[in-house]
């Protein structure tokens, strides 16, 4: 009887572990199934998209009114406005990728033209950024892209007024996707920089900060086009 009881205990113990493992596996599967991802129409990766906007780009510091600027894309030589923002967004898989942004004709009202190292005057170029599709609200009806430095914490850096004033943007940025909706295939997606700072409306905030401190930098553009040349794609639950 004693041996049988021990045997029964071992059997129940093994059974319990199996059930626990099954629940854990199911939970992981459900979590993976509910994660937001990008699907290219032909199933091929990487999926490279061009970024382009002619809308005014602004940045400001809500705690320091003197720190603000604009990128207008105005070309003095041609007398016409070029793109204020351009770049590339590459999905290496359905849930991850890389991006890099470039801003044109950028100026600070007190410190004149702002320029990243190695770029033409007035051009700000970000670091290479990791890119991840994320939900923006708990109901998972709003979505966008989380952009974070691929290495270190520097999102972008620049000097203004011939190198006298230096500024660094540290941190991450959430870029909401306004259209099309989830599960709708398209070759063009409309994005904006004016959006929430949390994933699924909870947890830590993803923001940019000036010079690694606690001064938040709000980077804004009303509309940004992300186009996929030669194929379509969609964001799926």
C-alpha cells in the first residue's frame, strides 16, 4: 500500500507538471497570437518602405520654451519646399525591423541652422532605430510603431549655430498609424508623430529627452507617408 501511494503521488505530480506546462504553452501561444505583426502580401522579407512628408516638422520642450525648432524642407536654391522628412523603414520580420529618419531645413530660432554630424547644413539624421509594431490602447484598436535606438540611447544628435549649441535627443518614439485600419492591405500607410507615449495605454512612457536629462522633447508632424514599392502589406492581430 505504501509503495502504491508513493507511486500514485509520483503519477499525480507528473500529471500536475504536465498540466502546468500545457497551460503555460497555451498562454504563450495565445500571447503570440494576440501580438501585432506586419504581413507582406507575398510573404517575403525584408519588406522595405520609403518614408516621406512635406508637412512642417516641429520639436519643442514643454519645460523649456526656449528650446524649440522647425524643419520646413524649404530649398533656398530652388525656391521650393522639398520633403521635410524622409527615410526608410524595413521590416526584417513580421514583428521587428530597422528605420532611419532624416529631417531637412531644420532651424532653432536662437541658434540658427541645426545639423547632424557629416550631413549638409540644416539636415538632422537619426541613429539607426529598432522598429516594432505595437498596440496603443488596451482595446487593441489603435496601433503604431515603436522606434528605439538600435545601440545606446541616442535617438538623434545635432549642433546649431555653427557648432556652438549642441543637442542630443535620447529615448524612444511611438509613431501612430492612422490608416488604413488593421487587416487592410495597402501599399501606403499614413503615420503621425502626434500620438500617445504608452504601449496598450499602460506601463512606462516612451519619450525623447534633451541631452539625456529629464526635459521632454515633443517631436511632431501631422502626416507622414510610409510607402511600399511594388507590393502591399497589412498589420494583423
